[in-house]
C-alpha cells in the first residue's frame, strides 16, 4: 500500500467535508423527490388499505418482504467488513470500513420500515413490542417473526453504537481542524474526546469487544430472517440450508453494494490513494467466494428436492426454473453465481468499469433471489387449486423507489457531513506499515 | 501554600520517540501528567505502564443479565398466553434460546458502552481547551509537570529528546 502521512490522510478526508456544489444538491433534491413518491404511496396505502399493494392470497408476502430481506442483506457486509475482517486483521478493510458501517446503519433503517409498511394498520405496531396489548395479550416468542423483531432491533442498536463509537476519534480530529459553528457542532458530537492514552486504553478494548459481539450477531440476524421462511411448512422454504444460504447471500449482496458506493465515492472525492485498486480487488475476490457459496446453495436446493423424491418439492423447483417466474430465476442464477466468476480474471477485477458493472448486476440478481424465494413457493405450493400469481402494483413500485431513494439520500448526506473514511484506522494502517518495515 | 507549577506539552512526530522521551522524563524525576495521540500505541502504553482495561467486566455483566432477561421474557410471555397448540408444551425451551442469545448480545453491547462512558468519563468537554489540536492529527503530545523548575531549562530538556515545544504549550497551574 502506498505510504501516506497522517497529514495527507486528514487532508483527504477533511476535503470530503468541503461545502458541496450544485451537482450534489441536485442529486440530493432528486433523491428527496423519490422519498416523497414513496411517502405518498405509503400514505395512499394507509388511506385505502393494504389492498393497494398487489399482495393477495396465496402470495401474501410481496415486494415489502422482498425489500425487507434485500436491505437487511445489504446491511450485512458492513458488519462483515467492520467486525469480522477487523478480528481477522485484514488490512484492506480499513479504508472502506466507515462507509460500509454507515451503509449497514442506513440499510437496517430502510429495512426496518418495511414491516411497518406491510402491517397496513401501522398504528398497531406496538403489538410487536414486549408489552401487553389492549386485550392484555403479550407477543408470542414462539413465532419466528418475533425472533425477527428482537434480532433486527438488536442489530440496529448495535450497528448504530458500533458506528458512532468508531467515529469518536475522527469527530475529534475534524473538531480540532474546524472553526466557528462546525467546531461547536463537532465538539458536541465528539463528546470531548482528547485522545488521552487513558481513553485509548479503554477504547481499544471496548472496540475489540464490539467487534467480537457483532460477529455472532451478524450471522444470527440473517439466520433469524431466513427462519421467517424456513419455519413455515411451505415447499421450497422448509429446509435447513436456509440460514447459511441467507447469510452468504446477504454478504454477497452487501459486498456488491460496497463496490457500487465506493467506486463513485473514491472518484468524486479524489480518494484513489486511500481506497486503492487493491481494496476494490480484495472486495471482488470476496465476492467470488460468496458467489460460489450462493451458487452451491442453489445447486444443493435442487439436489435435495430431487434426492428427497418429494413430488411437491420437485414441482416447486421445476416451477422456479421453468414456470411463470423463469426470467426472474435465471436473472438470479446468472447474476449471482456466474457473472461474479469473471472476477477470477485479474484484468476484470482491476477494471473500474467491470467492477462497477458487475456490482450492479449482483445487486439486481440478489433482489431477484429474494423475489424468487418469497414469491414462487407460496404461488405454487401443495394444492393446484390454491396456486396463484403475483405482480407488484404501482404503489409497491413507488414505495420501492422511496426506499432506494431514502438509502442513497441518507448515505449522500453522510459522506458530505461526517468523515466517510476512518482517519484513525487509516493512520493505524500506515503506522503498522511503517513499524513492520 | 500555593506554588507555581510549570506544565509543558511536548509534541513528538513518532510514537517510539515519545515512548523513549516518557522513560527519560520519568528517570529525570518529573511527572507525566498526560499523553495524547491520534492513534493508540503499544510503545507509549508500555512506557506509561498502562494496564489492561476493565471494560470487559461491564460487557460480561451485560451479557449475563441480557441472556436471563431475554430467556425469562420469552418464558413469561408464553406462560401468559397459556395456549396449548397441537398438544405441544406451552413453553418451547429450545427456540427461546434465540431470544436469549439476541438479548445477550444487546445487553453485552449496552454494558460495553456503559463501561466505556464510565471509564473514559465521557462527555469530557472540560478538557478541550487544554489539549494541543495537533494531537488529534499527526503528533503525540506528552504533557509534563516540571513543578517549580526553570521553564527554559525544561524546554531545553524536551527539545533535546526530539520534541517540538510550541510557545503556546506552556501552562502554569497552581498546586
């Protein structure tokens, strides 16, 4: 890795906080319009009822659940990068750890909206909290949906705390460079951090413990999300492979989103010396790994359906690849498990255009994976007379647009107002490089 | 009786230099009041004789409390339903471990944060006017109490150790 002085790191990161130009505000404005479209659609649905969406028997879980699982999945690579790779001492994670953690926080927030949207009568949301409702009934923790409430709630709180704790020294560094109102704001945000060694002593230990706790959490969260399906007696869902399959898929999609966000970010902020090609290449190699796991899971599902000789199970999997959702299925297979294999070629994984293009394709493929899993099984389960169809309505597309807009809106606001690259971790990386020489 | 106390912040470019200086200052009989830096450093921690943090105990306590709280919550709410389905027991002890596990992580993290807040003593805005801004950027700052020693002599001593000693780094406190 190229040698950078501490001052160069600070200058590069501080430059990202310079007042933005007209282009930035135009993008922010467009994204805000997207959020308004989503909010309008949701308000419309609340007014006329949940039937405004296309979910109906037998497909009662449509795009709301697809997007929920998609965004929870996106959140996963942030914790992979910030916690798991931290414990594994993978040095390439340092330049992108902050942005990935931020992605986690905003993706969980976006995901968390969908159960509210899907409820229809959103004011009844307190039924999910561990308090007795107006009929003195408590929520039942035998349901995987209640496991989900606990898991996602925990994940959101832990991600926010981990993210903010990691940012404290950087907020102090910005504070010490700033003047006027910005200095006052960053003084409050940095909680009076001074970098005393007494502070570092507890901080380093606490951060390590954070990483150690976030690691099993991230694996448990998507396992719990997978049990929303796997605990249901539905062909194509009721399998033990779901937890590892979902976790690998989540990391796969999250890493793709990291590339989608990092590639424009490094160019816009001129951070090529920090987010180097080596970093992007390492993400691409990890995508090959997760892509192979996901491909293996697709194959295993088919093998087990055939090997079990269960006619309903075999029918569902035949329907997936050759029925009404054939196109969705093959988009999923090609984008998630075949296209990433191109990263085996060095020329492709070191080309910005290929990296960006493939990351977009994996994102699309992973959205369709959730579509195929959630829709095809219930649309085509045990009894032919109960089979049905599903297509999203304009209201659902509007809400989906709103969710994507919200995620990018929050992320774009963040990168211009708070340090999007961890100055402290970059300095530690450079320092280790110097002392190891 | 009050006496004047000279306190000087010496800035070092490198943590090994700062660690050597800390040892030299201690050997000379002066007191290190504080050390600041942009990143943690094992060398400086070693020179200061800093021990391992006890924040893990907060984390452990949080985790243990969390597990029992989560598991108890699941048992309690199921018992409140008291609804037997398909002849199965009302209390599903094994799946309740999932709730217990999530609460373990949640409360361990909350314990960790509480431990950090208490041990680091945040928020600590009162310290802000007294730190050298360079210490959050690219310098390691060693704050030394020279007692009633000659200020110029103290500055010379630090400069010889390889420190930058800015004019504004002098502070006089009363002890």
